[in-house]
């Protein structure tokens, strides 16, 4: 907390370009925290709890794919196996429920 206070005092005293860091931080906070949470809260009643769980679990494979494509990071086979296991673990009960509903 004291680091934040020192930064604020420095920014107020000097008016340096750190001011733009505030807007950068606000933008990241909105795009990474506020807006996704709001959209998730609005979307869950529309698609149901099971489907929203599957959609939320897709964040990990998308992040891994984006890190490989955008940042040129190396992804290991073990990481991709973990992604597949997570998706299968979450989606299997929902898929079996859908199959059961179509049989009835």
C-alpha cells in the first residue's frame, strides 16, 4: 500500500507520463475483470449453468493457443493433454445429459 501511495505522490508532484499508466490500468481492469464478469452474469441465465461451465473452461485452451500464436511461446504436449482433460472432465456430464434428453 505504501508503494501505491508513493507512486501517487510522485505522480501528483511531477505530472510525469505515469499518468497514462492509470488509464492503462483502468482499461485492463475493465476488460479483464468488470466486463467479463458482467457478461457472464447476463449470459448464464440464457445458456444454462452446464453450458456456461463449458464456455468458461474454454478460457484455458484459448489462452494457451493465443500464447503460442501471438507471443510465440512454446506449448508442451503435457500442457495440451491437461487442457483436453479439463475440457473432457467438464463437458462429459453435460454431453451425457443432452444425449439422455434426446432419447426420452
